[in-house]
């Protein structure tokens, strides 16, 4: 019995002697392999110094010491990480560093990046999201963007970053409309078809919004109307965010029923049948809104607008 107990006690004593730095390094290496499927070794670790702004010092007192690490993979890629000594907070920039490296040395990866550029994406970067999530960030022009090609390219690029472990993909793209980005929830590998649908739906809203400003608005003036297109943010039950188009019309001079019906036909003809259309009445008050798809005749106008 003594022979059995002594090795166990020795193991416990050795485990208890493991330093905070060693624990932080071991945990980080385990997480990198778990999240990204790559083995990495810590080559440098140092405690973050307790100086800086008041908020930094306060956070350090709340969460404990923070360690900054430099790690290196088997293919000689160096990247950094940071972790609290209680292992409660963890950040690693492996995804971004691998992305930047492949853009320089991998011909296939460069071709995939070129596909994204052809689809209106610029200032593009892949970043780590929560857990094993890759976040595609950049700027996007909706006009010529093909959602299927974009998600296919991102899927192939992600497969070069994360090896043999499940991951999710999320979008965070600036658009040409300030303050109205295309942002998605994370979608798992077997859900990327859904992400394609989400992206296409969002892109279409931006396309129609821009088409209104560039084409429809001028044609409305020939009918004695002015109009403005809006993108209204909507969150669905699953917490995914979309944009719906709404249009506000007003007569330059007097109300003309025939021209208003022609305006509805013009809006529908430009793919905006699902847009909610409201009208500023001759008295200057704003009416309720109805979809352009249901405003087909005088009776519909009266029912919706009370005119």
C-alpha cells in the first residue's frame, strides 16, 4: 500500500508546484489545439505589467494577472495570445496571423481572396470570434456581390485556417450606407447554406435601396412625386438581423391618383414590391404604410391611405 501511495503523493506535490505561467501556457496550448486543430508551443510568456490607465489597473485587480504569450506552430507560424491567470479570459490571434501569412505565400488562398474582391469586398480580414468562430470582416459593395460565391470562398479559406475541428463562420461587413453594416450570427459548417441565404437577403435590401436612389427617384419626379428610401433594421426570433426597405412618397404639387398608381407600378417594376410605402398627404401628415405589392388600384389606395 505504501508503494502505491508514495507515487500518488509525489504527483500531487509536483502538480501543486506548477507555476501560474506554466498553467497559463499549458491551457493556451490546449485551447489552440481544441479550437483550431493545430499544435503550438509557447516560446515566450511574460506577465503584463500593472501600469497604464486607471481602468486597466482596476481590471487587473478584478481579474488577476494577465500573461502575454508568443506561440509557434509546427509549420513555424508565430502568433500571440493573452490570458488571465485564473484562465477565465482567453484571446489568441492565430486566425488573423494565419490569414495574413496565407495571403502572402499560398496561391490557392490568394485566388480565393481574389474571388472576394471580384464580389465587391475590400479591406478584407479573417478574425477570431467567440470560441471556434471565424469572423469575416471588411467592406462590401452589394451591387455585384454574389452571396454563394462569397460564402464558398470563405468556406474554403476557413478550411485552410482550422484543421479537422468544427468551426462556425460569421460576417461583419461595412456597407456603403454609414451605420448600416451586414452582420450575421455564427453559422456552423453544416449551416453555411443558411448563411448564404442570410447574406443574399441582406445584399438584396441594399441593392434595392441604392437602385431607388440612382434610378427610381428620378423617374418619380416625372410623375410629380418625390421619394426617399429607407433601410429599417429588423431582428427575427432567432436574433438574426435583416434590413427591410421602406419608401416615403410625397407630391410636388397636388395629389393625382393616376400618377400615384403609376408610381406604385414603377416601384414594383424595379423589384421593390415588398417595400412598405407611405405617403405624405396634401395636408402634410404622413399616412400608414402598405406593401407596394397590394397597391394595385384606387380602392387599394383608399383602403391604405384613406384618400
